[in-house]
DNA sequence: CAGAATCCCGCCGGATACTG
DNA sequence: CAGTATCCGGCGGGATTCTG
C-alpha cells in the first residue's frame, strides 16, 4: 500500500478495507460514535488483540480511522471514522445491497444480517 | 461461498470478487464483448492457466460470468458478464473513484490507470 | 485451444504470553 | 486498559507438466 506504484484504484480500495477484520470494524464505527478499543473488541467477540491493534493501525495509516488517545491511567483510546472513510459507506451500501440480492437469489432461505459486526452493515 | 450461513452481505460480495484475479477479469469483460479464454489470458499477461480457469469457474459458479462453449475442434469458449455482474459495475466505479481520490491525496504524483487489467476499470 | 493435476512456498491470521 | 512479542499452521496462489 505504501509503494509508489501504478495500481488499480479498485484494488487499492480493496487493499485498504481488505483482510478479515477491517470491514467489520468499519461497520461498527459507522454508527458515528467514537468507540474505545475494548468496546470494539467486545463487539467483535472473537478477534485477538493482535489482529485488532494491527487492523486499527493499518486503517489509521490509510486515513480510515482517527485515533484519539487520552493520556490517563488506565489508558483510554477512542477510534472513529474519518471523513474519507465515510465517503466509502455509500459504495459499501451498494455492495451490501447487491450481496443481499444475490444471497436471496441463490439460496432463498437465509437471514441476511451481519453476524460478524452485529450491525446492519 | 456455498455454505448456507448467515453471512455479512458485504463480505459475501467481497468473497465473490475477491482474490487476486477476479477483479481484473471482470474489468476486462466489462467492455461487453464476449472474450475467449486465450484472449483473456493474453490481456492479463502473467496469469497462469491454473489461476485463470479456477477464477473463471468460481465466477461462473457465483453467477458472475456466462460460459459459452462451442463444440468445435480446436475448442472455443467465450466468457461474458451476466446481468447480475453488470449490476455490480456501478459500485465498482464508486470504489475506483474513491481509490483514485485517495491515491491522489496520499501521494500526489501517481498515474492512475489500471495496470493489471489494461483498461479503465 | 482450453484447460486439469501435482507440488510447493509465502504470508495472513490465530494462540499464547507479556507490559507500560 | 490498550496494547506488544513470538511462534506457528493453513491456505491462497504460483510453477511446472500433461491432455481431450
């Protein structure tokens, strides 16, 4: 992601939101209320500290999340979506709609909530 | 993809178009002219037969491409996008636009064509 | 021409333990 | 509370070879 290469913009986008956990995190933060590290972890349920901190770090590096650190003890850090990230939500909604249509078409007895991020996605 | 699971529709969508080669293939076929196996391979350049046939097969299984086989010798097979796939192109365009904006923002001396699929994506 | 079969490697992501 | 450090297995994808 940080090399200066000619790259397909779609693949660039998928690189930013790709991987197993970034999308669920973005969905969680889409509610527009800053969330603490522990709260995100609790919502996602089975993510490890390793994966969560790494995913958040990469999302931050790509300008997707704001990290606000309060210098208190015990530590408190809040994460929220950047405006750039919010601009992606529209496209994600289209993906969700398309995905739902396909799921309904292929196998017509499926419930279509987002299990991982526990939200509407 | 074929298990009957509650699944996030966005992740379902990314599952369908995910992987290294499916997106370039879709971009190629987006021109709306059916393409032969060999033509796709030639355009993509460095894809192996393994990856191309596997990607096409999975795309077909997920209702993304039509496979038209002419029973002649030597074999001739043409691939094209299904209507379902075409419904995704709008969302892909949004992804491309967002990706371009980000690329321009982060590193402002980059050309933004799609190197892999040789098309406008 | 349009693939299938096999073998193999890198790395994404998981488990566990530790810390300011 | 909010993370690091280290080790490790599985699997996505590549190289090569073969065929109807």
